[in-house]
C-alpha cells in the first residue's frame, strides 16, 4: 500500500468523488475534523510519483441553478499521518574536534541536548568545501552530480562543475513542500551564482526557486555578522540599522523562532521543515563579547597541547575508537614552543574569539530547539545537527589577520605587532578576523589536514547528532556506520514517509544517490554494517575513495594556505591506503605494503568518478577562476546610473582594480549646501567612495584599513548644478600598484595626489555598490555615519574603466584570489 502523499478533502462526498477518479489506490483513510466550512473531511492516499500532484476532476454537481448543485473544494496535499517536523542544522567551517559534544573544548549544550536525547555519529562526512557540501545536503546527490564539484566562483563548462542545481535535481525543500510541508531556509546560501544576487535575478537558483517558502539569510560564502549582506526572500534588508549590539547569529534565531510560532499558530497540525545554516564559525569571527569572556586564558598552552586535550576527551567520550591514534603534527606548521611571547599572546586571543563564536552559535541554535519544545512539538521533530560543512578553515594564513580581506588580497603576513593593536577589539565590529592555520589543524583532531582537502578526514569528517524522541529510543547512543552528507535527504524522506518522486514540475528526476540512515535509529542496529558501502571524495584533484572499511586517497601536494604554489601533474600525485576499520584517523599508511589493494581502490575511484560527473579532473586550484562564465559586466567599460541606486552586488558593479578609471557625477546641490554619498563600493574593510561633507567634495580610498588616501576640495559647492569628477591614472603594469588622482569640480582641479599602492585582487564582496547612499558600513567613519544619503539630485553618474594593466599571469592570480575568498 502506498503512503507517499495524501489529499485532505473538504468532505465525505468529495472523498467519494475522488475515489471514483482512478487516481486513488487505497480506501478512504480515517475521517478527521477540520475548519473547512465546518464540514467533516477525509484523507485519501494517492501515488506520490509526481510533484505537484495532478489536478482532481470537479467532484461536486453543477445544475442550471443552485438548486440541486453541490459544492466541491479542490483538495490540498498533506504528508502521511504522524509525519515529523524536520529541523536541519548545519554550522560553518567547524571540524570534528571543535564541539564539546565530540571532544572539543568548546561547550556546545544545544548539540549535547540533541546527542543525549538521540544519537551521535562518528563517521559522518562532508565534501571538504562549503558550496559543494550544501548542494549535496539539499539534493541527496553527490556534489558533482548537481554541478557543484567546486564553489560557483570556480565553475567551468563541464556538467560536474557548472554550479547550477538543475530542475532534475529537486531539493529536499521542493520535495517536502510538494507534500504539504511549510518550508523555510535561514542563514547561509552559497548555492546561488554571485551574478544573480541582484534585483534582476533570475531567481530559480535562489531558495525561493528551490522549494523554500521563506528565506532569511545571506548570500555568498561569508558575511560580517554585525552588518550582514542580508535578504528576506529576494529583497535586501537592513535590520541592524539603529540597533545597538545587533548580531545576525541572534537575529537569525529570533526570526526562525517567530516563523515557527507563526506556522504553529496558523496551522497547528501542519508539519514544517526548517533548514538552519548560521554563518558561525566562518570568518569573520564575530561573536558577542560575553561569549568570548569564558575562554580567556583557555588557549595559552597552545595548539599542540590543545590537540592532546581534545584527543583525550574524544577517547573518554567514546567518539573515537580506543585504538585510534593521534596523527602527526606537520612540519609545515610551527610548534607552540617555537613562538615568541607576542605571537603566543596574539594567537591565543584568536582562538578565544573563535571558540566564543562557536559557543555563541550553539547557544542561539539552542534557543531554536527550545522553541520547538515550548510549542509542544519536540517529541515529533526530527532534529539533524551537523557540526560544520567541512573541516576548520585554514584561510587565516600562518599568522591570522584582523581583516580577512588583507589575506584575500595577498597580504599573507600581517605583522604580529600590528595585529596586537586589535587585541582588545578582536571579534568586534572593529575587526573582520580570522585565526592562524595551526589552530585550524588542531580543531580537526584527531585527523590530518583542514577545509579544502577532500582526501583526508580533517577536511571531511563532521560531528553529527540526530534526535527524534518519538522514534529514536536509544538516547545517548553512538553510531559508527560510515555515512555521507548525501544520506541526509533519503533519511528525511524515510522518516516522513515520503517517496522521492519521478517527476517534479514536469521534469524527470535524477535518482537520489544517498542511502537512508534511518536503520541506525533502532538500538538493535547499533552495530549493524553500514548501508553505505562506497563513497568517493574529490576536491580540486585531492581524491579519496571509501569501500567497505578501506580508504585510499592522494597526498595533498601542499597546504591550502600556501597560495599559487605549483602543483604536480595529476597522474603524479602520491596515493595512500588505510584500513579504516582498524585505523580510524588515517595514521597508518599501508600503500607500500598492499600495492594490489591500492590498485583495486584506485580503479574503483576512476569508476565512481566517471559515474558521478567528477571527470575531467582539474588541479588548477583557484586558477580555474579565469574560466569564462556568465557575467553581467564582462566586456563593459562604461557604467551609467541615474538617481539613487543602492544595493548593486559587487559582481554586477564596475571593478576599478588594476586599471585607470574616471568617475563623473552630474549633480544638483540644494539650497543650504550639499552632503552625502554620491557613489561607494566597499566600506569599513576596504573600498572607495565619492561623497560630499560640509559642501566639499571628497574622494576616499580605503586601503584595507591599512591607510586612507584622500582627495578633498577646499571650497563648498554653491547651490545648483555641478559636475564632480575623479580621474585616476594607474601606475601599471602590475598588481597592487599605486597611481595619481585628480579631483575636479566643473572641469577645474580642486585636489591632486598620489597613492603608493592599491587593493590587489578582491573588492569587499559582502558589501555592495551604492549610488546616492551607503547601505552597509561607512567607508570612513571620521567623515560620516550611515546611511549618509545625498541630499541633492544625481542627474547622472558615469564610471569609465581603462584597460586592465595586469599581465595574463597576474590576471589569473587575481581571479584565483577572488575565488579563494568566496569558498
């Protein structure tokens, strides 16, 4: 008997009419009472092989007049009786050793709560990078199968790498929505191409186009949590304006709580699906200070001692096997005892803030879970809490940074003495920080490597806890079966009693590639063999293949924090071999001892790679960023705007980096004098702006908080029409060169000057290009406060770009850094 999908009818007669329509496969289900015109209703089960369900024929009677006519209301789809709510949680950039639940030193009581009432999984895996993991999580298919072999900024013209989730790969949001669930998405969305962020869309690759009724979150790989690049559905919003102490981590929890309350109040019997994906702990690390304070001094012993502590905790908790080994510390990273006193002080502070951010993120998740209990729905809610979308991030470089945009722009060794000036402010709105790589390696204990490395568990092993009190009775149990993020969708489908449809919106669907984990919910299956027998891994040619307890993988040529280093030919990568049943942490390489087994595993990888669109393998790393792909700015050198135009995403804006440029604004100054922003791109962390203060025109270039280069007119502009122009000549060729600028009013020079350098690779991309106002953070707080809207009229603003003065290799390097910053 099929129980895939049900129609809730408006009355007994309506149900009877449906029964006669050949769409129904079983008798009428038990009658229920609804508020539909006071009439009794009944449910009937129909095949769930397509979404939306076919329209039912009219089941009433139509006569010439109302006399003898009978009304009939079209049915609505509801899930199978007793289907649970689903709360799917995924944090960001957290490896296996971060959370206290899995042996880390950061208390995570919300995760503990899920684990204690449900199960912990100790061999659950991601793809090693955020967008690919999230695409796999939402579709139940391998990341290459849905075009996300890498992040969208590295997409190429091959099926496994085009970064488009096609209509034949419907998300879990679409499947549950099509079966009567209220669906919502809160937090990070890094599965929409950046050139589609604007009002122009299209929106098919936004959450609203992927089956989610409601979206409240940010676009791209990261955002400043104090002033986030935030959207409500398809509209930019700015809830932080005027709110002292605002932080998106809290705001997001508030919004999710309000949403769940509203669904419960409006339709108390209807189940909901909430996908909850906070930005914590991706850089910038932006916790509220009260969450950092408890960690003061906790990391003074350093990263090597931290690994030992985490490893001991993991054995004590039973989240690694008793025989597991702590992998060796790499020679490429310094040991703590080799550092200076200033380095230790700075690096300890970096870890304190990261830990506070992890604790803060879990705290707000806890509020969301508590709301589920307060609504009386906890027992019948499936909570899936995944700790991280990949291993801990190494993108802070060897020394960390108070402004992540410096490392994104090739400034990889921010002096410790300069960083210490931000010591007290670290993590606040006055910084955009990331920590040193060695902390990332330590937070991935007991494994080797970090985020971006798809070959080793340091990049792919995630903590996972699942609870569902109505179904999971082995509270506090541990499960060791090997599973992958693609297994979440089929687990949800089995739990809800919903079948993956053959057709969605008239499009034939690709098969779900994951396998359900629901068999592990039963205590009798605590030690059952894993139903996932084989799983490939690949990220930028770092490869791995799991099969029935064995794991073979390539050796990464170098760490992902080493930029632009040459890579060997793909065929020359070294391979390793591990018996995971006996060697949990990949500590004992058997490749030399078992060459035939290694060959067998290598052949299996090639087989799986061909099957799931992994080919062609590409180890150009972030160099593939120069591949041609859709763009709204490609080939354009003149950008013209009229009136006020805020919120244009960076990908759709003029890029002045590495070239000469001219900015000309034809404006009308009001009586009493002019003030306000004419145009700006970027803000507090770097960028440029043309604006008027006290009637005087100013062009300001913020060199990533390292310096401000300014051109200021000496006389206030009289009321009336004026032309304000900034003309800049770049001292190229080459990256990050300086140049000469001239500020003019009505054709007359009012200021001249030179700047010694410039931003190399990447404009601050979680801000926007704004004409006539400033939306996110002020370019120079000494000049103005937000929004500083222009009080006159902008007749026309024209930005004219010169040709790029970067060599071909420098252009490739620039594109690489842009892509690397967005993962």
